[in-house]
């Protein structure tokens, strides 16, 4: 956090560049950018180049376990010719949409409560508690649900104890509902944080003004609150939806055969050394992400429709 | 306060209570799995689940005597240290031009540098797998895993240090130059002490992320194991109390490190402030 004193001196930066500007040599100006050199190597060579490679691979052919540089769309054609794969794409989109909506549905009332009703000095600590599980291992957060949903897990024990069933049911595990439940658990902190951040800035007096003018609370939420926090909502959707599209571990551990998502297909392709087909499947995820970002770009740009 | 107005109507009070109840459920939802995991790790039941047949710390003993776990732990820590060094240097170095120079395509560069956090780790993992095995013909090893993890963790250091640099009082540096400090002295005596808390927090953050990283490592580690990879291979055979104990230890480690990432920078800041005072500057 910037201290007030440093903020006060900030504008001076614009007028007075560091050092002695009039005598700056060519080398000094290059020196300004030298800090980027290691990052260019790391992100260029080991991030952008590999991503480009995946794009190329998805349009190349595998012949006798060798990748041949023939440009073709065969990998995509193959992918869409297998009904199971196509169904998996739809299943992935369906699971991602439902999980994202549920995450928001759980997070919104929570963030609303935190921003509106909790005294400010407690807000920070309650927020830290939300992020706390998020700082632990991603693998362990998925794993911990096996203790609850498994055939010998807490859920089954509870049902047997209450007499609903007399033997373990596997309904909870190895199906899409389990995947969605765990995904909501995993990505809740993202949604709660972004929603809280935008609700925290909201001026509740506007809300009260709307109600004074006769709006019901529901109308006030819909007409006054939602339009103003729309960028926050969009950010939350993006932060939750994008990683879910590429999920591999959750369907792998709790999804069973019916919970398979594109991520699992990709891993299977790569583990079976079918790099070109795997690359095509991976690009499908990338394409979905780009599509999503394009769709939401405009709604991210709209800020403060009321000019507050 | 205007807050009082909210609770005049009984309906408002009801809404408020309902929301508070919802929030309580959310906290239960967030913590129940983790708490249960820790409870089961002390459970004498050898199937690692209900019923609780007694309390024991025997599973923890087994964790410490398992040579596979010890191997995985060594690899994990080695990788985490290397990733921390690489990410801290690369991220800190890049923060300076990002914040201070007038770059062309600044927002584009910013997005590229933060993109590794945004896109699914799966894509980073497979794309580097293709690069290492098919193009560079490298054997997969902990080193390839270090590179993959560093791609993902460096943006965190970059963001933390850039944020600190943005709120940095640049007149301090100008004062140092006016008093005759050269670039090195400016960095060493003015910039670094002020950035140290952010760099330290970034380093601890990266160490924790590396310790817990799963998906990128899965593709790039080759025949070695890190603790998350080891746990993953074990889970395929079902839950054992030993894995629960290992998981609980890993949880404790990441939470401790994250707490340090928050507490240490404040302590360093205080120490930095104290030193010149003692030296009488």
C-alpha cells in the first residue's frame, strides 16, 4: 500500500525523470529495458514459443509415431468424427457453465453480506478466512473431498447413521454432480474476492435512495446494484470459467467415466504420444477461452454507467 | 451512521439474518473438507475414514520413515528452491522496466507477462512437454519441471514487486543521485531496502506455489516424484491414513509459509527502518 506521503509526491514523477535526463546516453536508455532480458528468455522461449508449437502441432500429421510437417486439418476432423469426443466437449461446456453459475450464486450473497453488513474492521479477517483454503495445495483440496464423498466417506456414513440407506451409495462420487461440487469449492475464493472488491466500492446510499423512491429491494438490486458491479461480475465469470475449462484433476479424481472433461482427453492423447491430436484438443480449449474473452470484452469496458 | 437505517424493518432484519446464515454455511463448506482430512490423519482406523476408532500419531511416524516420501520431499524442496531463485530474479528485474519506462505496447506486454496465471496450467504443461521432448530432445527431469513452474510463478513476483514499485517515492532516488550516489549505490542503499519486503513476500509465495504445484509438474517431472505427484499416484489406489497424514503435513507447511509471506515483510520493513536510526543517519 502506498503511504499518503508517497502518493502526494507521485505527480512529480511525470515531470522529473530519474537521474539527469539531459545527459542520458544511448546505453542508459537501453539500460532501462535490460530488466526485461531474463523475462523475455523465460516467457519467450518457454511460454510463447511452446504455445506457438502447440498451434503448429495441431495442424501437423503424425505418421508412424513421427510428426510430419504437413499442414492439414485432419486432427480436428478426427476429433469431431468421434462422437465420444464431441459429447465430451459439450459436457465440458455444460459442467463449466453450471459450475460457474453455482459458484457465483454461492459467492454473491456471501460477498453482499460481507460488504454491506459486516463492520469494516472485521471484513478483512473474514476475507482472509475465505482465501485461506485457497493457499493450500490444489491437489489436496480435491483430494480432501474423497474423504467426504467416497463410499466410506462422511456423507455415506451420515446417511447410514440416519437410516436413509443401509449400505454405501456411490451416487456422490464418480459422476458430474461430484465434479461440479468440487469445482464450486475450488473456485469460490476467486468469485468471492472479485465480487467483494466491486461490492465494497458500491455506494449503499444509492440503494437506499432507490428504496425511498419506492423500489422494492429486489428491484433496487437489479436496477441499481447489478449494473454498477457488472465489470466485477464479468471478471468473476472469467476467473472461474477459464480455469474450469482446462480442469483435469477434479474429473480425474471424483468424476468417473461420466465426469470426463476435455482436459482428460488432452492428457490421454499426450500420454499416448498422440501429440498432434492432443494439440488439436488443447487448441479447442484455447479457442473457447478466446471466444469467451471476446464476448465479455465489451462488458468489461463498461465502467460506472452512472458516472460515479 | 447510515447503517442503522438498514435494520428498521423486520423484513430487512430477516434478510440480514438469512445472509449471515448463508455466510456461516459457506465457511463450513470451505473448512469441513480440510478439517476432516486432519481429523482422519489422527484416526487409528487403518482405512483412513469413518468410524473414528481412536487417536494415534502412528501415521505421521510412517510418513517420516517412508523412503519414497523422503525422496519426493527432497525433490520437492530442491525444485521449490530453484524455482524461487529463478522467479524472484526474473520477476524483480522485469518489474522495473514495466513500471518505470515508457514502453510501446505496454498493456500488451503486461498481459503477456500475466497470461501464465490466467490460462489453464494444463496448456503450459503440455506445450513445454512438446518443446522439451520433440524439439529440444531433452530428457524430462526436475530441471524441466523447474522451468515449467517458473513460467507460472514468475508473474506473481512481478505483480507484487511492480505494485510496491508503483507506490514508491521516487524522490528518494533523486535525492540519492543529487547526493552523488551512482546507479549501483542507488539500487543497493535506497531501492533494494525499500523493495525487500515485496521481494521477500514474492519469494515465499513462489516457494509455496512450487511446493503445491501439480499439473505442470505432472507433465515435466519425468520419472521423479514431488510430494503432490506422489500423493496423486497413491490416491489412485484409494485413501490411506498415511496419505492423509502426509496431506495434513503439506497443508500445515503451505499455511505456515503463507503466514510468513504476510508477517515477514512487515518485520523486514520495521528492521529496515530501525537500522539507519541506530547508525545515526
